[in-house]
């Protein structure tokens, strides 16, 4: 898979927006499929189907990372999101006995507020990315591929160690918080 | 052109391995269980040692009617066996069998690729458990999910320990860096990885998600014929993948006392076969654990052991450098 990909990426020598290369076209198509899956995820009335469409959307994102030669990020995306987060979601859905077929109450009154928040978040993210990179062209092929494990590791642990460690402390705090919350509920249940 | 041919040939080879090895393990399981437990059934078909039992099973599965329960979610019910089986095919592509280029496709972040894709296979069981519209299936699906969440972590930690030792996350790179003294050094990690892998495959003694005597094969209760056979096949393919991975990560793959050049792939196959035998042996020997015992084993034994292994790896690594 990656072999075919690098040969595709190698053909991106003359770059421009009017003569898209194979890899750019694939990127766009996968992006459209991902977007479609994401829209179905939030609009379908069948709860478990929503979770499974989420798998498609997250898998599509992983493919996008692959096309950008960020192999490590792509596999971690699959490992964490598809392998763990979605399994957790399905576990929750099964515990609550999600019905087969439509759930009549799978309709939130907050949908317009949610749409507004989603649009604002998307606008902020796009703005940040566009503002940060402007017209910078990052070559995907060449001597030092940008997305390999080695490069990711070096960047993460040389230049971004402090944010990385701060993030892990944040996650630890969340973990401890979750334990505290669940223990408290246990005590109330005993009474 | 020769590049394309090379890729096609490699993928074809992986596909052949994917079709053959799981069946070989299935056949071995029949025979080993028959000998160890004095089962007479599997020893008759075809005459000598019941060689035709597997063929008979295949014919039986192919003849059965393919039934989808009326209350089931048809599409997800039918899709589930494929979701369970295909990830193992993908994983086989990345497992190196010999030195040099004897691998379906070199994947840069091999360990992550393998563990990530193996985790996807579990979605098949979950889909089957929910879509069958059967309470036993639902229980099986719940147990599968609970088991996966308990076992993903120690498995990852054990694999991370080897990656630290080798200084790379690529599978061929790890085997290249192997020395014989890695075996005693990483033995705890190896055991954790193997046990966690058994639990992920839902093999005895960790087979409470399928537990035929309490919840009637769990997520697979409603399946018949070829779709059921696909689930069984995915279990055997999972054994191949788990044993192959343990060989590559912890037992040095193609390294052996002699004949490492040229015959290295034989060492890989031999180690994998011995591990597969152990998997079958465990099935015959041990009773099934309860779900809570399994969770307790994972969270109070395997994860601390895996963390201790990582600490040991780190200390040795720092001291020897």
C-alpha cells in the first residue's frame, strides 16, 4: 500500500492547483467520502449505524493521513479511534440496548446550536491552518519525508516536549477525575 | 512493470499463506484435541487419522442454508464476518518471515499498523452481537468489548517494550536488532503479549465471549453455514497472526542456532508452529475463566507486569549505552 503511495507521491514534481496529480485527486475523493460518512453519522436515526458510520469517517481520515505520508499518525488514528473509542461507544450502546431500526427519540432539540458550534469550530480551525501556512509548499517526497515515525518522534521529543508533557498531565488529571466521579456515585448507591 | 509484478506476486503469496495456514492450524487442532482428550469423532473421516475431517466440515458448512433472523439488522449482520476476517489478511502483509525482503510489504510503523488493524477485527464480533437481535449475542458482544478494553493496553505496552529495546517500530528492523539474550530480557513482556493476544482472539481460557455452554457461542449464535465458517476461519487466522507476531517481536523471527542464511524463514515458521501448538494445548488444558476474573487478571497482573517490563527495558537500555 505504502509502496504504491510513494510512487504516486513521487509524481508530484510540478505542483499547481490547475493540474492536479493522482494523489491529489485521491485525496479529494477520500475527503468527500469522509465528509459524507460524517454527515450520515450525525443525521441517521439508527444509533448503532451512526457509530459504524463514524468508523468509516475515522478510517477515511486515516487514509488522508496516509496520503500525506504521515504513516505513524494514520496508524495511531486507527488504533485509538477505531480500535478503542468506537469500541467504547458500541459498548455503551449495547449496555443501553440500542434498538434495531430507528430510534424515534434520536433527535435533539439542540441541533441548530450544535450546528452553530460545529461551524464556528470548523471556521476557527481552517482559519488557523490557513493563517499558519499561507502559501508554504511542503513537499511530501524527497530526502526527508515529513511524516515518518522517526521524523514525528524527533519533532515531538526535541521541539515540542513541554506541550507533550503538559498534555499528558492533563490526560492524567482527566483520568483521576473520572475515577473520583465514579467512586462518589458508588457511595451514593450504597446508601 | 517489474515493480508492479513484484507487488502482485507478494500480495498473491500473502493471500495463499492466508488461505493455507489457518486451515492447517484448524486441522492440527482437530488432531491434537483428539489425541489429548481421547476424542474419537475427528479420527474417522477418510481413513488414516481422519484426514478428511476438515474437507467434510467444509462441505457441511457450504451446504447449510444461509439464514438471517427476521428481527436482525440484515446488512450489518451479513457484513460482520467480513469485518472480522479481513483485518487479519491485512496484518499478514506486514509480518516478515525471512531476512532481507521476505515480507509482503515493509511498513514503516509496523508495530502500530499490526496492533491497530488487529483491533479493528473485534468490530466484526461487536456488529454480529448487536445485529443478531438475540440476547445471548448481545451478551457475547458486550463481553467482547469489555475484554478488548482490558487487553489492548497490556498488549500495546509489551510491544512498546520491544520497540524500545530495538530502537525502531518497524517489524523487520526489530528482528534485525535481535540478540539471543533478548529472550530472557523480554520474557515477561512476551508472556504478557501472548496472554493478552489470546484474550483478544477469545481463545480458551479466555473464551467467555463465545462460551458455548453458557451463552451459546455469544455473538455467533445466529450464524450458520459459510458466514459461521468465516468467523471460525478468522479465529484461526488470528492464531497465525498472534503466533507470527510473538515470534517476530520476542523470539527473534528468522534467527536460529544455525542455518540463518537462506533457511531463516523455516525458523520463523517453526517457532510460529510451536506457539500455535501451545495455543491449542491451552485450549485443551484450562477451564474457562469468569469475566470478572479476566478483568482482574488484566488490570492487576498484566498491566503492572508490562509496566515493570518497560522500566526494566529502559534501565538496561540506558546502562548498556
